[in-house]
């Protein structure tokens, strides 16, 4: 199934199911469903059996709704750095230490944005960059999750863009500020449930800027795969339903070019993952 959050005319935000070219409000199928997508995910075992009629249910035309980030206010947005071999290579000239362990940072939740929202070019920098990433959404929470058990803790997947302000990222040892500007975490277009995807480490992942293919890889090239990431994170913290894990980006980011190809106002960034769909965001100057 494909879960979305949306607004329609003056109504919303609301949770829904994306079925072909229509959006079926979740409340039409499960009137007592929680308003929070995090709570929907937490209660999915009881909700899912009541969605059997979604294909035949009346819905809103997809073209008539505005899709929002498919989860509201996740408690955690966690992201791994330098997790594809080709991205590690292009990062060498930046003086980054090549990791032998998983490198984690937080994207603060204010960065979360919808799949077709604008990305702000900040007033304080012109070093704006893109990073297409698979986003894993935690379903069953837990601590000390084993690699073998990790797939059982993933609710679903979405497409994300770990938008980065490179000079702010690099001016200190901690990357958090450069990764957490407002609007710099678009996610969507839907959360595709894990049962629909099966093994994720086979999916093609790509990005384009103004129609030019910039990143073109496959999730099989992750250095630390999704299961290893969940195992490592859960050694330190309890993972909770709705937590978002940005799993790494392949080579081809703007800073990797000579000279760098940073984003400017008006640029259109499209991020796509096979079977999950695509998000597309236009760069807009910060007001």
C-alpha cells in the first residue's frame, strides 16, 4: 500500500491511500483511524485489515490534491553519510576522512518538506546541494535490533532528498546545521509499505537537475545496507514508529563536480527510486 498525507481545497491535512491516480481518504475506510500518521503506523496491525476495499473506494483525483510529507512530525530524522563507494571517492577532494564505521548525523524535523514543495536557497549561502536517498520508515520500534530482525522493524520506504548547505556542513566537525535548514528534507511522494517492495537492495536510484541526469546508481551499492544501519542505530537509541532514516546518497552530487554544480533559484531537482516514485522540488530564494 501507498500512504500519503494531503490537503484538498480548504480541507486537511489528512491521511490517505494512493491508489493509481486517486487518493482515498483513510477516514473513509477507517473512520476511527488516528489523525497522526505516526499513530497510524504504530497501530497498523489493527488498521491494515480494514483497508481491503481501497481499490474500489471513491477517492479524490490525484491532480486535485496537494501531497504533503507522508508523515507528520517524526520524532527522529537520522541520516548516514558517505555510504556509497563512488560518493566516498568524490568526497576525498573535500578532505573528508574516509569512514571505517557508520557516520551518523541528525536532520532536524524542521527540514521536513513535501514531495513537491520548494527548497529554499538560504540567504547565508550559495553552496546548496542535492542528495537523492532511500528513506526507511520505522514501523515496529525497538532497541538492540539484530541485523536478522531489522526487516521486521521497517514499515515502508519513501524517496528523500538530503538537501545540504555545503559550507555550513563543512565549517565544523558536526554536520547537523548544514543538513537542517528549513525545507531541506523533502520526502515522498508516499510511504510504500515494506511488503509491497520486498528486498529493497535491488532498486535503481537517480536524480536529475533541470533534466540533466546527475546521480544514477542502485541500492545494492550501499556500503552499509539498511539492515546494518538499523542494527547500529538501535544499539544507541530506541527506534520508534515513524522515525525516518536517510540511508545514503550515491556519487554525482553537485560538490563532486569540478567546478562544483551548486543549485540556484529556479533549478528543478527530481529524485526517483524504482517502484517508489519520484519527488520534484524547485529551488526558491529564501523570503
